[in-house]
C-alpha cells in the first residue's frame, strides 16, 4: 500500500508462483499515512482519513474493503509475535493502543505509566518475540512491553 499524493492511496498485491500476478487498485475514500504489516499469506494496512483510522486486509486474491477501526490519526502498526497486530494512534492528543486481529473487534489495551504531557512521537517495534511501545512525551523517552 502506498500514497503518492496526500489523501489518496493505492493498494497492490503480487502473487508469487510459477508466474508473478500483480493487481492494484485505488483505496476508496480519503487515505493518508498508510502503514502495513505482513504475515504469511496476508498483510494488513492501516491509514487515517484525518479523523478516523481504517484498516484493510490484503491477500494473494486482492484487497478487502476498508473497515473503520476507531477515531484518531497517525496510526502505527506492528505484527504481534504471538498472533495478530498491535496498533497505536493519536486519539485526540492522547496515545491509544489496541490489539488488532482481522475479523475480530478491536481490543483496546490500557497504557499504564505513560507520563502526562505533550505527545511528541511514538512507534511500535517487535524484537525477540516481544512487542514494545515507545513514546516521546515532553521530549523524554518512555517505553513499555505490550501484553494482552
């Protein structure tokens, strides 16, 4: 998934077999800042439309229609080493985190210990079978291991 101009995205899938079969299409509606994470057989993309987060799954047969996940912007996405994906986003100036499993309602996870103040930046990362949330609040780094 990519964005070649603000507010518009394209999704593409290449099926690798005896031949390479590529398909692509415009993502319906407004799409900004797409993020993608993959696992064997599929990928999930998240993006925002300036007020809400949307997600769509992609497989070798194509892309599903986008589904609204939550109010917010600036999504970050990382594959959960166990199953599914972690999603972080700006929910009106507050950092929100949820577990995303395609086809299952979003499960928001409370963030404990995050200092109060201006949210400067945030990112998700996975390493050695664990998922982590990093945030910069008032120009100071904070992090936590994500668990369900």
